[in-house]
């Protein structure tokens, strides 16, 4: 009895303190089902407003309201809404006990003129879809997001390397953002508060924009979740992808709400399953409870459930007031789950007056009655779709207690307390050194995967050593030439401060020692400002982009007897500078001095008994002392490219506009004997074609304005391929073109198009659709003085065994067949 009195007294004192000297008061309570079990993640809100909250994992809530009489409602999917009227003069407690929703079906079937009454409801909803998507011109709101991820099971090691994480909560974060949106696609988010468990200086990666799924859109793409766009259950062509069933009708207040079961017609389509709650007559979404599974093409997680609750906001426009993502994952021995809970509040809405006048009854009168407001102008939006305030991670617990709409559960409070206290220990040199002593132990797997990395975590410093595959190199110029490529890096958190990359190797056949070093120093990471330099004596490819990798050349030389890599001796030194001078405009300038010499084959060894070795481009002999000095200037334009603006850095996102690069390279005759001027313009562009997949385009055109003195090294070389392994260069590469046969000093034009159908083709074929294969269409084009219209056509299949890609190509010139072949590569 004494304990009960103490608990009650403590609650009253707490409530009085929370509400003391404030204009608002706090309602604390829980939501139960009719049997007394708590309902986690229920929605509780103040009727007639978007002031609401979500229960935590324990079914408890807190809601701030002003003094006066209020109607407070609780909602949970599958249960009837409950509303209570309270008079608030102080902070108080309030519980809800919800009964399971009562579904009425018989009267609907009798009154319906269709075989399936759900079809009528969906058709009417589809008719109003565009209206509700464009019902507002703009809006502002605050979004609170809490993310939690648990790891329930983990392997002790992967590929011989210990797994450093433990089970339990591995990620817990809260964020508060202010969001601005203007039709059709202007979006701006400012992260004003961020809290990460166990990282007092860390910023949350919760983004409100990623929590805003809008089923009124025909389809939408969720970055990182799938390579395909998802089809809305109320899209214009929804009946092609979905079937529907009316599970019943719910009466809530004065509304008649239809509970519609959403059923994908094909299990492997990017479609949802679950339920939509649709208001009769107005045909708007009342709430949503749908999910995706692995069969629908999602990556990284096994299932994803989306729950949305809508409520009337300003001007009678319904907006989401809560949205929850819950997911499970299982891969490589890891098993876990996660949930992101989001709460939307303080809406300000600019209605779409013209649309309202067109669609509503008494259209013009209704629109005239609306107060004319304009929330935002174009100047309110920039390319930064998310801006993190520098003070976002400096909010104290008093602040979070004041603004947090979703109370912390017991386990979340414990996680914050433990990890925040452990963080103090983890920052010490003693702790970090002890962790390094374990992670720095050499393991056999380091020889093959990632190389060996030695870390000094307290100093944020690391050294990386190469793998065996990187070490073992062979070519006909040097013979066996083992190479050691090291990496020394100093970081500031996740930002590299400086890096050095020394490399050494020795050719056992030509008995030549090679060494070089390069590196960079960060001046301002946020503006991409770097200074970089390098020097050394090292063998280089005639094509500086190295279209055939050293490992690939080693393999084809030893196994097939082909020496496609062509090398020269390069004694060089360079220095460069890069900076973003304006938003989305970056300049890069480099000056280089070099002395270059031809090299001959010195080794004929091959496992192939009849090797087909060719000379090392001796027909382009330029002697043993070709000196050159060059200046290379590049200007890169990224119009409209969006980015995330954090206090110390930027994260660039995809743009709906092409990226364009202008290049000018000048051979200066002051030092050396080369005199030329080369200009190039390059552009690449990626865009989505809805359910058809994603396309990538890259084009390049260029010429030499002056070629008074020009060696073969400085010709324009194209990224060809003469092996069975796919060219590793992502852009501007060919798969059947010889490496150096068509190098040029005149004008040229090349274009590359690749379309990834994702699972659009193969998910329609029985049995095969279970393999999650994806189709790829490729077209490569080149026009030079010697090739008027060289074209490669290819079709490939990727995601074979999750990572393998196979393509078949045919090549033509002026429409005449030249060659064909198969390439193998990596295709995730």
C-alpha cells in the first residue's frame, strides 16, 4: 500500500513539474486492448488538429496540449477509434482501452451493384488520387523520427575475421526536423536536433524525406531499399497489378470507412500487400497498413511494414500525422529487426485554390472563402535538401524531454544511459588501444579480402597493406613484378585529413626497380577543396585510365598468352588543386612534368604453350628521353544536383540533370618537346523509367586544336576490351574494341547507353522469377577518322548468384558485322 501511494504521489509530482509555469500541459497515459494488453505504437492525437503522438514500444504515450476542453483520440490498426473529452487545467494521466474494430459486411454486399464491391471503392479512390496528391501547393511541418535497430543473432566471425558488434540495440537515434515542400518537387529539410545513443558528437542519419511515402503517387522509388519503383495500390493502372477484397465497413464518428484488402496479382512484382482504409464518398485514405517482402524485390531486409495514420489539418486537408516503418533482416548469420517511428505536427498548408475550385461542390465559392496565403517562394529552396544545424547535436536532456512526442521505453532509457557512459570510456586511449590490439591481429583472410589494415584509433590513423592478388603481377615487359601498394591515412572522424599512397615493385625480367608516391591534403572537405601531388619512377599504361587492370593482364598473359597491357617508363612529378568554387561548380587544375621512355618485352613466359605475344607498341617508339610539361584544367558542372549539407561535409545525391565536364590540356614546350592543345567535353546522366528500370548515358566529344609536337602517349585512347572479363571502367568503355588500334589525334565522338531492367523482364517468367535475375541492354558508339560509326550492341543478365553478370555483344561498323563475344563481370 505504501508503495502504491508513493508511486501515485511521484506521478502527480512529475506531472505538476512538467506542466509548471508553461502554457501547455502534458497528458501521460497508455493504450490497451479490451483484454488489458498494451498496444505499442498506437496513435494518440487531439481531434481537429495534427497535434499528435505515437505510443512507444511499451504502449505508453505523452501528449502536450493547451489549457481548456479537448477531445483526445486513440487509434490503432485493427481496433476501433476511441475519443475522450477532457478539461485540461494541469498535467494529468489518461488511458485508452480499445475494442477490436467491428466490421459490417452484409449491408455493403446487398447495396452493391458489382460482384466485388471493393472494385467500386478503388475505382472511385483512383479518380480522386490526383486531386489529393495536388490538393495543396505547399506545406510546412515538424517531423520527429526515432530509429531503433536490434541485432538478435550474429556469427562469431566472417571469412576468418571477428565480428566486432554485439547483440542487442545497435542503433538508437532521435531527430527533429523542419520540413518545407512546394509542388511539384521542391523539398527542404533542416535538422534542428539530433541525438544518437553512444555518440554525443554524432549526427542522426534519420531523414524525414525518407519517411514520407505518398500512395497518392502512381509509383515511387525508395533509395537504398530496391532498384525498382514500387506501384501504389491506388495508381492509375492499379488493377493490372492488384486485386482487392472488401473486408468490411467501420463507422467512426460520422465517417463510413471501407477496409480494403490489397492483394498483389503477381507475388514478385514491386507491389504491397495489406489493407487500405478508405473514407466513403470523399474516397480519401484514412489509414494504411501494408507491407513488402523479399519477393517484391527489396534488398537488405526481409520484410518491411508501413503504417500510416491521416487526420484533417488546416483547410480540411488530410495529412499524415504518424508513420511507422518496421522491418526484419537475416543475412550472413545476422538476424535482427528495426523500427522507425515518425510523428508529423504543426502543419501550415497552402491550399491549391484552383484545384479546390475545380473539384469541390460550390467550387468557386469554396475557393474564395479560403484565406489566400503563399507559404514559400523559390528562394526558400536550394540544392541542399537536408541541412544539419551545427548545434543539432548539442541539445540537452531538458530540451528532449520538452519536445519528444514519443516517450522512451525502459530499454531505450537504459541504452542511452549505458552507451553514453560507455562512450566516455571508449574515447580513452587505453580503451582504443585495447580494441586495436585485437583488430590489428593478422588473419589469413587478410591475404585475399581487403588486405591487412593496422589502426591507431586514438589518433584516427591507419595503414593498409595490399592483398596477395594485388601483390602478384606479371607482364611481358617486366616479367614477374611483385608490387606493394600501401595506404597511410589520417582521419578526422569520417573525414580524411590527408593520405599518402607509396608503391614499390621490382621487375625480375628487366631487373628494374620502380617506386612512386602520391597523396592529398584536405583543405576544406565541405567545399571539396584538396591539394594533391605525386612523384616517382614507375611503369605506366599508354592509356592512363588503364582499361585492363594489372590482375586481369596477369591472368590473360599467363593463361591465354595475350599481353594486352602496353607500358612505358615514366619519371614524373605533378601537383594539383581542386575546389568547388560555386555551388555545384568544381574546378580542378594539375601541372605535371615527365620524362618518358619506351620499353621492350623482356619475358616470354606463359602457361599457354603457344602464346601470342605482340611487341610493346614499338611502332610508336619515342626514344629514351621524351620530356613533357602539361597543364590540365577541368571544370565540372552539376546543375540542380541535390546534397545533404552537414556541418563539416557534403553528401551529393543524384540529379535529374546531366553532369557536364569541360577539359583542356596543354602541352607546354617550355620544358620538353611536346606542343599540343586538347579539348574534351563529357557528360553522364542517370534517370529512372518508372517500372521499366534505370538508364545510364555517357557521352564524350573532343579534338586536338593544336598538335605541333605530339607523342603516341598523348593521343586520345579509348577504353577498349580484348578479354572475356568485362571492362572494369564504368563509363565510356567498350567491350569488343581493341585497346590502341583506333587511337586518334582528330575529332571524335563516343556515346554509351546502358539500361538496367532490374527485375522487369525475368519476374514475369515462372520458376526463373525466383532467381531474381535482372536484364541489361547496352549500346556503345564511336566515331573517329578511321571508324565512321562503330557500334556495339549487348544484352546481359546480372544478379546471377547475387553478384555475377554475363553479357553477349556484337560489334558493327557502318552496319557491317565485325565481331561478337561474351564478357563476364560483377553485377550486383
